[in-house]
C-alpha cells in the first residue's frame, strides 16, 4: 500500500507444491510492479521501466544479476544480450528454432548462491574463467546467426556440455540426477542457475508434451513475442 494506492503482484502460479519452478517469476513481478508505479506517477516509458526493474531485481538478489530475464519479461520474444550496468537486448528471429519444451528439475536452486559460486571461481581461476566466457560467447553468437534448425540444436548441445562442466567445477549441478526416459534422445539444457528447469529440444525423435511423471513432464514452449502488455 502506498499513497498511490494498493498494488498486488501475485506469482504463486510460478511455484510448485514445494519448490519454485525457475521460470523467471521474480523478474516478471519486478517488471510489473515497476511499470505499475511509473504509470501511476505518469512517468511510464519502456526504457525507464527497464532501467528501474533491472536495478530493483539486482537489489533483491544481493546486487547480482544480468538483468536478461528482466528485459525478456518486458520485451518478450527471443533476444541477444550485451551485458553491463544496464544490459542491452536485440531481438532475434525465432522462427527457425525447432519445437521446444521445458521440464522442471528435481530441486530448487538459489540464484544468488549460484552466482556467488561462479564469482569465487572467477576470482581463483581467472584464466579458466576467461576461457569459459569466450567459449560461451562463441556459442551464443553461433546460435544468434543460425540459419537452420540443425545449427540451433547443435549449438544448444554444445552449450549444454559447457554448462555441465561449469556446474561440476563450481559445485552447482547442471545436469539431472535421474533423466526421464522420454527425454533420452532430446537435447536437455538447464536454464538459469543449476538444474532447476530444463530447456528440452525434442529433435529429431522426441515428442514435447510426453508426460513421464510428476517431476519429469515436458511442457510445450511457446515464444511470446509481445512481452509486457496492459489489459
């Protein structure tokens, strides 16, 4: 409650029975609240929402965070990011990407804790960390310029391998303990911090949407191109 009125942002649909689902609910909530307050103050503009929401979300995470999830919640679609105090995002054409799904992992992962582990590693092994960043950037550039679905799948597979090795190095698991049988032939890459949520690329011989248990259900993914909207 403020002098501007009462605002309620409810993200409970983004939580399971006993764990958060890793779908970016905190970023989406921060965008919504920032937009509501700016609109109430008659200061609403997209660039200002982005700036304030990124800063607020980082504050809530102990000063850490790329802001990429915040910009995605605000703008929608598929994007290529450039990091910094105020990250930038350019939209990519997602139409060549194969059908995708998401699968929830076996446990929640604390994003601040994962970032702390990564920062400790970068401080103690800067050469290896720089090599990781360069390899990761190369994979991202490859994905951003992919011309065929096979190129996308190969890029995601390479990113999965890189993330798995990073997880083993910093002690934040980035691979499932018990992979479901239905995704054996899929490319399954963790999203965000650790093995909380997976991107599943059902290509070429796996079907998104095949339920294989309460904690291994693949949910078809639709890329929403609009982002924040007023209703």
